[in-house]
């Protein structure tokens, strides 16, 4: 929106209103001069805190970039659009507290709760929000008594420019996190709540930002584009959830939508120009991992991550089970045929999700487990990627196509090789790839190509990784913890 600050409220009333939310106001009701506000934003980092070959630039470089922007312009806000507290070992071993420490040190100003931020349970999310130096927002998530689970919005005074930021969490959290994590909660319609928030904020502030975890995928029921199309008065929507890169943003009805991809592969940058009582221009861009190749890592963040990893060693040494046989995760074995470890991982997925069948790629199994006590650290070594478990609804024909993809390279070593549970399959390697499967049995009965089955797999394959493109876009029935967490639960039981 290009909005005029229409209503000047007496200073005493503004003080009362703003202190009832969060933050302080300056003694100026409006900026005394034209103001350029910089918004730096991340989303769906999934606890990828370190730079990696397949991950992003890492939080140490993000911190350096934040500091550089602040040195050039004091009017900088740093926002995160969710799926932040969960995803890798450094986060899951301490249920997100390590990520809070990192974000606090960088100096984030606000974030919205993503569906995976509920993975430790709603009580833990509230506790994590209490540890942050910034508000964790969700205006559309309410408890049985009608009260908010998290803060609905915040007003931040940026050198006289009053910025109102409200949060919206995806209703998909009800099935894209374990259902137990959201028991008793209602996720209200994001469009309706966005209208309520604008009505609440527009007379109090100069700039309105919706910080949302909704996404722009067509398969998503309520998207950030729906907000922009239906709700007047929002200058900027900082989005997450769909892992979309919007290099120059997406402008709909004078509302700019931005999103920075996934795994901190980009840092989003938005410039908002406020002139003579009006937002006159909004420009968006991305700083990519390649752009940041020569950026120095902030030594304070590097030291903090090293300290957190050292503390985690006390947890990784904990014994969580025992095995009388070696659990085979040898690369040449798991990428060419079934092993007891691959089967155990798939059985663990069925145990936690209640699926009919489970599928795991051999390339996601990175080590064996020796005879004797099994430590937490060994499980993490076997499954180091932080992949989450996803429950899909697929036709039998999709399962056939998935198995064909997994065995197409046989007998060559391939990371896509299909480990399964809940089903057995036979194939003829002499036939052409894509037409090798001769029989699949599920629960002892022949697979029906037209029947719907519940398939548990990891989020990498569900997104089409390892060329499992037939799974991409399948109906998601639920999202659960990381593979290592699920395997530990199974072994403990």
C-alpha cells in the first residue's frame, strides 16, 4: 500500500497503546525527515546455522551482513518468517534453545512461528519465545479460552518511524507438525485476521508489515498472495513456508511480497522509502550465497556455534539403545540393496506415523552402527541431514513409479535406491529401467495401482529429491520430527 499517515493521535494515548504491546515510542509522532527503512529477512532456515555445500551461507555471514547494513543505515530491522528453531542436531538436541541464542546475538527484531517451530510442542514454543530478545508472533493462533498463544503484533520505533508488524502462522501446522503439538489450538483464517490487524494498527503507525509463514504454492489453501489480494493497507509481506525465491519480490495491489528461499541460501533485502507521510517506494532483492562468498564470518557467531556444538557432545554420548548385530549402513550396501539398518529406519517411520508403507533413500544413510550400546551421536552420524518425516497420501501407481526410480540404476551404486517397510517388491534387472518391477505386496496383498495408500518418507524425497518427482505435490497428511528423532523413539520402544 502507498498509505498516508492519516490520523495523529495525542502523544499520551500513543504511549499507552504502544506500551500495551511491545517496545517504546520516540517523542516524535512522525519522522522529521524522509526515511529509508531497510528490512533484512530470512525464512525456513531449518537450523542450518553453518555454511555448507548443500546449505546456505550460514549465520556467521548473515551476522556480518546485518552489521554492515546497520553501519551504513541505522534504520534496519531484521525479521525471520519461521521454521527456524528445528531441523538439525544443533537445534533438536536442546529443543531450539541454541537457535534462540544465535538469533539473539545477531540481533533479530521479530519472527513468526512456522509449522516446524511447533515440532517440540506448543508449550516449548512458548518457552522459546520467552527466551528471545525479540517477539515471536502469531496473531491467528488462539487457545481454547480465546487468548493468544503468542504475541499478535509489535510496534517498533525506528528513529521516529513507527513500524507495525503482525504475524500469521499457516493453518497447515495442524497437519504439518505432529497433531499433538497443536492440541487445543485454533488457527484462524489468515485473511480475516490480517484485516483485523490492519484495522488495529493503521491509525497508530506509519508502515505495516505482515510477517507470515504461508507460502505462495498453489497447493496451499491460504497463501500470502491471497492476503495481498484481499487486504488493503499492508506495505510489505515477509513470507516463508513454500521455500520460494523471489529475487525482486512480487507486487500485488501495492503490497510487496518477499521470500528468501530456504536454508539461508539467501538474505532478503527490502528498501522502504517513507516520504512526506507516505510509503512511496518498496524495492526488494536477494543477497545470494554466491554473492556472500567473500564475506567474512562474524567471529562472535563462529565462537558461539562452536561452544554450542561442544555442549551438545554431552548429549551425543547418551546411550539410547542396544543392538546384538551390526546395523549395516555401508555405502556400497545401502545404495544397491536392502539392509537391516535401512529397514529399521523405515519401520521407525511407520511406527511413528501409522503409515501403510515407508520409503527411504539409501543415500540418506551415512554410516553403520556397531554391535553394543547405541549412542545418540551414532544415530546422528547415520542420519545427519535433519530431514523430517512426512506422511503422504498416494495412489499405488505412484508407489510403483517410486520403486522403479529407486532401482533404475541397479546393480550400480545409487543414492536413490529404495529402502522400504510395510511392503516387499521384486524386480527383473534384465528389463529396461522404468519397467523392472514385477510385483509389490503391501500387507501381504498385491498392490492396487488405483488404491490410496499412506506413505511415510523423508521431506527430501517428498520434495522430489533423488528424482522421486512422482512424490512431489502429493497430499500431505502429516509432518513429524526429524529422521534421527523418529529412529530414537523407535529404538527406545
